[in-house]
């Protein structure tokens, strides 16, 4: 097995490396996605409108669910599969940019997923707005050689066109919803409707050609709606839809409470992680309570909660009344990388820094962003930190042991400290930075780059879960875009989760 990033800098993808063969899988022309392009930002405006004028996601979701029920979908929304007591499945999150950052994951994903029974996409199947015409190059083409079904839960980007394309692809070609009555003039709903981004007309021939890339019955997945449960072997996998703003409507909340009953061990898959970046986000349910209340209830027997939306890997083993629930972020499947070096030293919910895991390592994240902004600002000699320098300054700022031992000549200088601060590097919870600006928030929301700037290492990742009656073995695999990690995807994290 090849080295991981925890073992060597080469395992992280640094140094002289041969680019992988993933580009052979890509279409001849790839339209680069620039996130700060005004046209892209305007097309993705619905999330902002929902926060200003009220979020219609819950009502729209209810209409989709009612339509699927009228078409004969299972009332309990449970997909009952025939897996034996031992089976395996993949989880990959935030996949659909359609450029190098997505396709670089595919060779390793196909290699690590051999003999798995199905896969689950956890959030944001298609960027930037979940359009029907993007499914060919951003879903059907990259995963055409995965032989098993792929289920999905939508992310906020899939909702930017009211989920119509998602429902067509994953829910038996669900027809468009009929138009709703017009709201009262000058009301908040009226302004929202006036400004709302609506789906573009789909190219039906393009979609028909795309479907031919995953044509076999074994590859076909049929879902009862945007949220669902899968009974497979000894576990139940529960997928919830958190819409545009990371919340759950009352109808879905009632279903979640019902489907969570019973002694069968459960794994939650959600578009919004419950623990992320050293913070707890329990996910409110309309009408009261939270998703995490349901996960923590010992009567429900959840053993893990896996969320997308954030484009990296994180794991928090949280002790809940004497039992451990693994809270995982798994959104590194095919979009630009959200920084991990902005995560402060972890000390929350009985989880310490020694318990916490992330990929990329904070030092690699800082080195990557320093190189990126050195190029962008044309100040490479000042901004660019080596992986060793970045690792050393992160260890100093957080008061932790270096994730990889730096070389004997590595020094933390005033320049490396200044660059780390300018790029939002996290710190210790018992220390106050001299920089009083909300650096982390500004950095993660404004300065995360679009993938058009990317060259390897990409620091992408995906999960494989191997289930037995006794335990779930969860592994996080890396995809850097380099040939070495493409041929032999390194395991960046592994945990065995007991079921009994």
C-alpha cells in the first residue's frame, strides 16, 4: 500500500510526481467553473433569496414527496436490498464540478470500490445549480464504469433549480411539478418569486445520450424521493435532505423520527454535517428538535453520521452517554478544497485533538493555499510555504505535535507566522490572536479558490464502508491527481465501529 500523507510528504502528493491518467476519462472540452463569475453567482442566488424572503424548500420537497407517493413509491421510503450480513458500500460527497477536481477521484474510486454493492453521493451531485444538462459530464460520464447502483441525497446546489433534474435522474424520471398559485403582491413570497432562479429548458437528447453511459439494470437506482432509508444486511442507512439552508421540514422530521425507531444499527447520511470545523451544528427541524437529538437518542442506535457540503474529510468520535458516535465530514469527492488549516485545535464534546482526524492535514492545507495565493498575488517568494514549514508553524500555533516530523533545517520564522495568520490558520482555544478580524470566516467564505486554478495535489477523498454483523469498517481514501495515489489509493483514516 502506498504511503499516506501522515507518513510522508510524497504520500500527500508533494514533490516531483507524475500526473495521473484521469484526464483520459474527461470530455474533450471542459468548461471551467469560476465561482466568482457574476453569471455563476447570479444563477446560484436562490440560497440568498431563501435566507432573505423565507425558505420554500420544505413546501417544495413536500410536493415532490406527494407526487412520488401518488406514483406508487413506498410510503415508508425504505429501499429494501438483498445484501447478505456482510457487504460494502461507498460514500462520496460534493462530486459534480465536472473538471479535474472531480475526474481525478474516479480512478482511485473505481479501484477501491471493487466488489462494493452500491454507492451513495452525500450532497451536491451537480454544480453550480443542479441543471439537467450537466448530468452527462458530471454524473453519468465519470461513474460510467461503476457497475452498481448509485443513490444520492441532494445538496443545496441541487436545489438551485428546485430539484427538478435530481428527481428526474434518481426518482424514475419524475415529471415537473405543476405551478403554484401566485403569492400576494409585494409580500415576501412575491419578491422571492419575482427574483427566483428557474430551471432552464433541458436538452432531452443530451440527457438520453447521457443515460446510455450507465445503461445496465445493475447500475440503475430508484429512490422513493429526495430522502430515503436503505435496509441492507444488518444496518439501516438513513439519507436526509437538508435543502437550501441546512434545515429539515416538519414532515421529513416526523419521518426521520419514525424510521429511526428500533434496535437495528443505523448510519445517517446528510447534506449538512453535524460536527464540522470544530463546531457543533445539530440541524434544526421545523416545529422543534434537531436531527442530532434523534441521532443521540440511545433507542435509535445510530453509530455514525456522515455529512457532505464541506469539501474535505473530518472525523469526530463523540462520546454520548457512554457510547461513541462517529461524526464524519465527507465532502471531498469532486470540487474545490475547503481549507483544514483554519480548524482550531479541537477540544469539544469530549473530543480532543488526539481523537480528531482530518484530510488534508492542516499543514498540507496551509502549504497548498500559500502556493496558490503566492501565484495569484504574484508574491511567490513571500507567500509560498513548503510542506515542512507549514507543518511546523501549524504545530506551533495549535500547540500540538507535528503531523509529520519536519526536517532538521525547518525553522518557524516571522514570515511563516505572518503567512499562516494572513491565510487564517487556526489556533489554540486558550489563546487570543493579535488579529481580531474574523479571519476564519472571511477566509473560508471568500478566499476558497475555484478549482480552475488547480494542479495536483488535489487532496480529494472518498469513503468505503465494509459492514459485518459485528462492526463497520470505515476507511477514507485519498485522491491527489498524481499517478502513484491513482494506482494505489492511500488510506488516510480508518476506524472500526462496533455494532454490537
